[in-house]
């Protein structure tokens, strides 16, 4: 199966885009007309450069407002088309994308549209060119693929076929099942894009919020499976209009696009039970079962060590060859690395370890999804421990902790217990980690955790921040054993001093009241919650006077859903990092998002101490 991408999906000059597309391993490219118009490369230069990169020029696009028009506009359209055909011959492009008419001058007459498209196809055929007719979701009279197919069938010319676009079909909520009734040789081209579910005008949605398959909420895999069942043998081509992609580095975006196609082909293959030839089949996802550790980079472990001690953790080991301390309580493990490069804002969450049923298979999966293994300095006796880089730079390790069938990374730590013997607190494990993404890596991160690690994405949220809005999306395993919250401050974002890069580790407690009392008694710095929050909480939930008094007195926050209740509190922030202590009661599935604005406001109001 050939893989293609439209140049409009990437940033930069046309030369830069072609280079990035070729480097990412694509087979073909759609040339977006405006990219050519503003380029200093001639069509012959583009053709030659594409050939050098191993790229076929699959499509030239778009040609607008042609069909179902009065005679004078038809003549003008045919004149324009002849100029486009000449450019296409110089480019080596054999297909022209014609969008359904959006002009007020368009006439709602299918027979007229078919007659004029047939005339266009006759002219195109003289140049060895085919016309791929696409129904725009906002077309004046033709807005869905089946209507476009009726017109193509009515025209009856072999050089006229359909271009199907996953966004336009899903945006109109048109059932794609009828695609199976269209002969595969009449589908000339297939364009693919995903998008988050957003209640807005479809044109604005299309022009600014499309994303690569797997980054949004549309069933792109189901549509592709329907198309392939027709016998379609053209390329799978990405066409994504996205404000962020058009500002991000083209090389990185092109690689992310290729990752999305690899993951999409895998999903399509599963839908079709392997009945489609030419689809990539990477190693199956190895879903992690839990967190092995969270690693914090800090110039000095002492301040964070004091914070962990107040939470009931005990230092249980020191790495044999690196300045890394191991702190434990229950199955929660935190590594303090004083040898890592510290972020400009102080201590930061640099790595997470995930428990994998098969670490070697996890690595193979990551590599197949274009996430190469990070080089690591390993001592002669160190346990094998491989990591890949998440889009924000966080290192993700694949671990098999204390398993008899696999070397354990904990064996690299010599016992060096300090404190009151074994940890006896209520913290049981790491509940989740929250990673704030650079604004231009958010969609890439969502795809990474979904495709590489097999985590399930949840609803995307926008949360009020005193300085704008924070976008958040959680990904998790089905059982909640691994939860990662991906955040980005994307409106009114400020510099690091306003917390746009905050990260945190959420620790699960079996008795959060006891943990909060322990922490307070040890002098732990708890984030202060305003009294107004508790006044409002009493109005929202009738929890009884004693319970409300307890929550207010200990600084605990509260949430509930249809499955259960959620109690949590936060430590003050050190550098970029803070801890959240949580208790899930019943089957609560969320993350206390309703309380995030309270937390953000409190953090902005409180200066952040730097460790070390």
C-alpha cells in the first residue's frame, strides 16, 4: 500500500516539505497549489526533486468552483483547467482534485454537473490526466460522497472518478458503509485526516483542527477498511489542515505523520482480519501493567528527599554507579537523580518506568512505530533497561521489576536505608503522572501513548487557568493500572515562571486522611486551598457537617462521578515538580479535573521554591 501526504500538512518552503516527506519514507506527495505558487522552484524542479527523493507526484490540488455553472462560468472554468493541465504535465502529476462547487453561482442540477464534469474529464484525458471529484462537507449543492458518486456515475467517463476524504465524510456524519457499493476502480484517490470532536462550523473545523489519524476522535480505520473492500488500490494519503502543524518543524511532523499511517494500517488490518494486502503489521502493542518508578532530576536530592520523608517514603538504595537514590513506599518508587541535567526551572520529572509483560517486545513495538531506543551508558553489571523518548523528551523505560524470569533494575541499587526502617505509610503505588507538553507536541504525544504503548485516550478537556486555558487529555490502560495526563497551556500561555511546564506525580493512598495528617505533622509543605473552595463544596455536595469540617481542616479536595468518590491534596511545587496524593473510593475513574482551576490558581499565587 503506497503512502502519501499533502504538502499543505507541513510547514516551510516546498523544498523543505519535499525533503521532510522523503526522509520520513513516504512513497508519494500531493502538491497543494499554493505551495507551488509561492515557490521559486519550477514545476520541472519539483518533479526532479520528488523523483530524487523517491516520491511520485500523486495529485495536484485543488481545482475549485467548476461544475453546475452558467455557460460563461463554464468557459472560464475550462480555460483555467487547460492552464492547470499544462502545469501538471510539467510536474508529472496524473490526477487533478476537483472540489464540489461552493460558489453562490452554482446551480442545483445534478445532470448539469455531470455534463460539465464529463466535458472536463474529456479535456483532461487528452493530457493523460484523470479527474478526482471530491464532495466538500460545505459544498453548496454536493456535500456528501454518495451524492458525488451519483454525479460521477451519471457522467460516465473513465477519466472521472471519486476522491474520498475521511474528514468530509465524518464531519457530515454520513454513514460510510455505502462506500462498499462503489466499484474500487471508480475511487481514484483517498485522503485521510482525523479531528477532535468540536461543536463548531465545519469549515472552520476543517481548516484549523484536522490532525493525523489516531490523534482525534473519528473512526478513520473503519472508513479505510470500507474503501479497501471495494478493491481500491491507490495510495493512503494524509491531507491535514492544522495551525500547529504549519508552525512545527517539518521533519518531525512528517515522521509523526508516518507513525500515524503505520498505526492506522495496523488498525485497518485488524478490522479486515488480514484480508487486505500490503498493509503494515507491526509487533502487537505490549500494554504496560503499572508504573515501576518515576525519576526526578535535581541538583541535590536533599530537599525532595525531605518531602518524600514527610510523605512516609524511605530511601532504600543508591545506584552502584550513578548518583541516583531509590525511595520506596508500598509499590510506589521514586528515583532522585542528582546527575541528570536539570531544567532551567529546577527539578523536573525526567523519566517514568512502566512495568511491561515483555520489555523486549515493548522495545520492538516502539521501534516499529518510529520511536528509536535511546542510547544509555550501562555499567558491566547493570540490568538491561531500555528507554524510548516521548515527544516532550520524557524517557519511558520498559521494566520487569522483581520478576524471577527477568533481570530487575532494582538489582542495580545497593541497600542504603535511611530513616525509620521500612516505610509504614498508606501510599500504595503511583496512581498517575501528569506531563505538560510543549504546545506543538500535544497531538504527537497523544498518538505516541496511544500507538506505541497501547493506552486508551479519554476526552480532551479545556480547564480554566488564571492566565488562559489549559488543555488536558488523559490516556490509560483499560484497568487504570497506567494513567498519564497530558497537559498544555495553549491560550494566554506565559513563560516558565507562570507554570506552563509544571509536572506532577500522583501517589495513591489507602487512607488519605492519615497521609495528610502525617504530612502536616512532619512539616510538609501542602498547597493552601482557599476557604471559598470549601464554601462552594458545601453548596455542591451534602457530605455531612463532620466530613466537610474534616476536608476543610486538612486541605483535602473532593470530587465524585457515577462510579465513586475522589479525595486528593497537593504538595507545594519544587522547581517544575509537585506531588498529588489521591484516594479513589469505589470505582471513580477521573482525575479531579473540576478542582484543577483551584490548584492552578493556588500555584500561581505561591512562589515556587527551587531545590538545591
